């Protein structure tokens, strides 16, 4: 029972990270139907910006988090404007290859500038470095912080998407781009805003992972990115609450597989879940099945 | 008589060109101009031609977006390597090629049957997941020696073998596309619903093209394992699948000659960039983005390269010149 609770706690903190990344995937896919492969590298850049802030500028965690989110926001918008906007009307496959190109560019560009070595985050001080023992279960302060930051960001995101004008525009554009444009919505601004939101969340995930696992490298984004995408598909791609649920589900499954079974196969099991979900319910847990019109 | 002439001429040209290519490279190798380093590049290009042509069959002609082609390649490579390590000599080599191709085809069937019901990006993600699972399995089982991979593999591939397999598979796929099954596949790409209402069994043809593609990728993997001495699971990761897809899209989806040109051009580019180890991938990435922004349909589009095309291009150029000179006269 204690081990079970421990795994749940670990799973929740890992799942928070996946959920944050998955939100970016799902929002971008929802609005322009593009699997943004560069998203996981925005997350990596977020981790590096956070590292620079904390190591060289000696900032605290929260200021670093804000700077990292802001930097990723700008990066996301620049990527969208430079690489994806010219391809808005091209085939999906061309856009996908461009996304992969941007991903390579960020990964190997970073590798060129900061070298491929693994870097370690500075150790945390004060209350954040402590851990609490509650009846045999260890609860790190960092884990509470990760879940708290994630929940706050998700509530903020929900408010933006549901209550604000731009959020309404986002939802309208994802339903029908042409109709939204006819209603006077500036589709380009809306798409850029979506990228900004998603990238900011990825930046937050990057710095949280850096602090939690303590090591970052230029290729760190690839696997978490894929798994976050699995999470987005699991919850129903394009559906924001779906990405959150999917993220937590994948996180908990992964910690349980490595806790009770074999950690070597944890990634294989995540992908197997993906394939099963796709075959049984391609629209995902919360997604609506769309009927094809002839 | 007229029909016969028309039929014979292009075939003669095609095979004539192929034989000349074979003889020239063979001559260059035996004279010693093409050393081992260049030959390794040629082998890589040849393997990439097979991979690209077979992925083009699945993605470009049948319209099924696969991001897991390297998975089939790895199955071919591992099965072939396991056979060649146990059976010596040319029989082992041929048996290994066959085992690699057949194993990949079986996995293609097992993967294709459930997943090919999916469409577009969902299929891409499912095949990606499948390839990752294959890679993780190879990384963890004993017979493949885990993450370290198999080494000291016997080397069989020379120019003649390589040429035989590359040309053979290309001809196989071109002929497949010209058969009634191939045309059914193309009709699925054009419009799935229309094809279905014309009485085409969509699933059957999708799976057929997927299996043939997987078989050819398995052969490509087997060629890899009989030329290069080491195979590792990481060689066949997501990056390799992307490389193959890039060749296909760069050359032009739905153009066999485009895939060949794409494999050759990208192979040469990567050879030229080999000395800049640090910046190689950065330049590659920028090239990728620039090409996709300015020519999203690829080099050849969906057309095939032919002598007639060259002739037309020549005439157009000629026309331009004439216009210019006329303008100047005026």
C-alpha cells in the first residue's frame, strides 16, 4: 500500500510534466492540424533558459520560471511565423517535414552552442530541497511545487480559453477556420497566440523537469515529447481537458511499470497503449467521433 | 507494328541506361578510382533508394502516411545478421536476405491489419509507436545483444549484389504499380470513398502495399547488415524513419524516379557535409525547412523523370532563346 501511494505521488509529478507538454501539442493540432514536432525542443530550450537564469544570474525558481516561459513564448511565435506560416496551404506532409526540420535545427543548433554534455541544475535551497515523510511515503517539496504550478497554469489556461475574447477566437478557429475568418476573427493572430500559450507551458515544463531530475541535455526533449503526444492522443487530440487527463494517465502508467515491472519496457508499454487507443477509439478518451461526409 | 515499336523503345532505353550505369561503376571500381570510402557512400545511397522507393509505394502511391519505416529495416537487418552469423558463405547471405525480407513482411502484415484502418496523422503516429516498440524490443532481448548490438558481421555486399537488389526491387515496385493491384492502390490515394464505391477492397490493397513496402525495407536492412560490420538498435530509430521520409518528400511523393534522385542528391549532400561534423545536422535542418517552404511538392512533384521530359525542357529553353533573340532583333 505504501509503495502504491509512493508510485501514485511519483506518477502525479511526472504526469504533470507530460500534461504541460501535451497541452501545447493538443492546442496546436486542434487549430492547424499539425503535429508540431518542434514542440518538444521548445521544452528543451525552456530547460536551458531556466538553467542559465538559475546558474549565471542566480535567480530564484519562480522568476526563472517566468523568464523561461516568456522566452519560449517568443520562440514559439517566431517558429510559427518563420517556418509554419508559409506552409499554411501546403500539404500536411510538407508541414510535418518542416516541423521535423525545425526540431532538428533547435536540437543540433543547441548542441553546437552548448555542446552535447549533460548539465546539472544548481541544487535547491530552503524549503524546496526538503522532503516530508508521511507514514512511509516520501513526499518531496519539489513534487508538491510541480503539481501546484501545473494546476495553477491549467486553471489559468482554462480561464483564458473559456472566458476571454481571444480564447473564444481560438475555439472558433479550431472549429472552422474559414467561418471564423468570415466572422471577423484575425486567424493569424489567433494561431500565433495559440503557439505562444503552448510554448509557454512547454517552457514551464522544461524548467520543472530540470529542477526535478537535475540534468538536461540538447536531446532531452525527444522521448518526453513523444510520450506527451501519446498523452494528447489518449485524451483526444484537440481537447484541452483530454490532454491533462492523458498526461496524468501516461505519467502514472509509466511510474507503475517501472515500479512494479521492468523499467526497460516502460516506453514500449506507453507506445503499446497508444496503438491500442488508436485502434479502439481513434478520437481519444474525450474526443468526439467525427463522421465523414461524402 | 507501330504499337510494338512504341513498347520496345522505352524499355530498351530504360534497361540500356541501367546496364551502362552498372558497367561504368564496375569499371571505376576495378580501375580503383572509386575507393572504399566512396563505395560506402554508394552502398548507403543504394540502401536509401530501396527504402525510399518502398516508402513511396506506401506513402506516395497508396497515400498511407507511415513514420515507422526504419522499424521494418531493423527487422530485416537483425534477422539477416542472425542468419549470416550462423550459416556461412553465400547460401547464408541469400538465406539471410530472404529471412530479413520475409520477417519484415510478416510484421508488416501484423502491424498493417489493425493500424491501416487509421487515417492520416493517426496512422503516422501508430507506425511511429510500432517502430519504437520494435527498437525497444531489440534493445532488450538477448539474441540481438541488447543496446550494444551485433558486431563482426560477415561482409558480402559488393557492387554487383547491391546493383542486383536495388535494380531488382525498383523494377518490382514499378511493375507492381503498373499492375491492376497497383492501380487500385493509386485509386485509394486519390479518393478512398470513390475507390470503395467502385468495388475496390480498400483494406486488402492497403495491406498488400504495406506488406510489399515492409518486405523491401527488410531487404534494405539485410543489405545494411551484410555490408556494415555492426548493427545497433539506435541506428534504426525515429531519425532513420524521418530520413527516409525526407528523401521521399524531397524527391516528390508519387514519383519513383524522384525517390531515386532524392536518395542520390541527399546522399551526396551528406557526403559533402561529412567533414563539418558540428554543423552538419544544422545545415541539413535548414536545407529541409527551406526546401519545404519553397518547393513543398518536392523536386519532381509526382512526375517521372524521362528522356521525353528532358526533350520538352530543352524545347522550352530553345523557345525562350528564340523569343529573346527575336526581342533583341526588334
